[in-house]
């Protein structure tokens, strides 16, 4: 019988801000659109910081700021247009319809989405789902998780 390792959840990727930014810039350089990237995580987890790095790597020269009130910002300068959405203030997924959500996703664009869970069933299967989480006791580091959102709570992401 093959036993699992004794502490399968002990490993982690906890990055400082410069490390996270460097990672995001590399990701941005490697990305080919069309692609949707989601960034989940609590307030202040570093989602916008990471979006800024991804956009810089992708070639965007505009200021990348959180589109909290506009819900979507559009940037140029990279190989395709970039749509940056922040769904924090979305009250219901249906509010995505007047935003042109379906069109955004079917364009040959890079679409980055903060607070993707707010989109509910309107969220397509996302190939690159990132979660950032606070590290209890380490204010300068953030956990970087990929491949779904299930790990964040298990790693203590909601404790701060
Ligand atoms: N390792 C780290 N990675 C990212 N940000 C960090 C890190 N350490 C500290 N920070 C700080 O945490 C804050 C992250 O803010 P940011 O706006 O990127 O978060 P957010 O997840 O987009 O929040 P919100 O949900 O409010 O939009 C920044 O002030 C940043 O300087
Ligand atoms: Mg943000």
C-alpha cells in the first residue's frame, strides 16, 4: 500500500511582495490570449498588485488601477487588449450582462478578474485560477495557490 506523505499540507509557496511581482511579470510575459485569469483572495491579499505585475509583463504601459467602481478597465500596449474586472461590488451575477461579459470573454483578449466568486455561474471554466491568501504572523508574505480556490481556508487564509 502506498501511504500519503505525513504532512501533505505543510508545503507552501509564501512570497514577499517583490517575489510576487517578479512572478507576475514572468507570467505576463508568458501568457498568450485569449485567456481568462482569475484572482481570488481576501481584501488586501494582493490581487491588484499581482494584476499590475501581470499587465506589466504583458506589455501594458497604462496605469493599472482597481476598477472597483467602473467594474472593468481596458488597457492597451500588449499583444492584445486587456480587460481588468473587479467584481467586489457586484450584487448579482446577472449584473455582468449589461457589462458585455460574454463579449469580453469571447474576444481574443486577456481577461483578468478580481473577486471571481461574485460571478457565480457566469464564470466559465478558467484555466488559470489563482488565489492569494494572508499568512498568519507574516504580514509581508502572501500564499500563492493555483488550480482552484479550495486551499485558501485550509492554509489559514481567512484568519487575518
Ligand atoms: N507579499 C505581498 N504580496 C502582495 N502584496 C503585499 C505583500 N506584502 C504586503 N503587501 C501589501 O498588501 C497590499 C495588497 O493590496 P492589493 O490592492 O494588491 O490587494 P487586493 O487583493 O487587490 O485587495 P482588494 O480586495 O481590496 O482589491 C498592498 O498594500 C501591498 O503593498
Ligand atoms: Mg484589488
